[in-house]
C-alpha cells in the first residue's frame, strides 16, 4: 500500500510542479497496484471471500477517492485505502465493520489535520495509517469484550 500511495503522490506532485512533466506512467502503475494491495490484504488475513472482497474493496476505493479527491488528493487516498481495507480484511466474529469504518473516518480527519499543519507529516501518516486504523479498531473492540477480571457477588 505504501508503494502505491507513494507513486500516486509523486505522480501528482510531479505533474503539478512542472507542466512539461508527464507522470501518467507512475499514476497508471499506482492505479494498477490498488487491486493488488487489496488482494494481498485479503490473502494475508485469510479472508474466505477473497475475490468478492477485493472487487468490492477496489470499488469502495474509487468511490471514496472520487468523492473526496476534489478537496484533497492525499486525504482521498487515505479514505480510499481505508474504506477498501474495511472490506478486504477478514472479519472475525467479535469484530464489526462499523468500528473499522469509524476508525478510518478518524484516520481521515487526523490526516487532513496533519496535512494542514505539516505536509510531510501528513503524507507519512497517510501512507501508514489506513490499514493500521482497521487493525487498531479490531484490537479495541476485542479488548472491550474481554472479561474485566472482576468477580461479581
């Protein structure tokens, strides 16, 4: 995911900085890696519906990217990868997609705030946080369902 994210950002930065540079090849490679990113995520998490989740995750990526991309392209990439990660990763019985979606929304807001104050920090956080936020949401939800160790009278 980080490689695809970097190719997207670099191609967009190169194209906006110099009108003579055509970075379409890098953008195409970044776009081509999107389904591969979700396929690896689904395969690594042993998702039983790998193909269906990869297709749905890719569609969610492009929907989120197109909706938010008008305002900020790096934030749109974070939202797209986060939304796709919610679907691509295997869902354990004790986890919910709602908690993952809330974590991704908080990640998008956090990345947008970081980009406002420090572009470099926002880009680094945006490359790492979308999938991490889903994993942390699962851990948070599992911890909330563990017995507290207290003995009831």
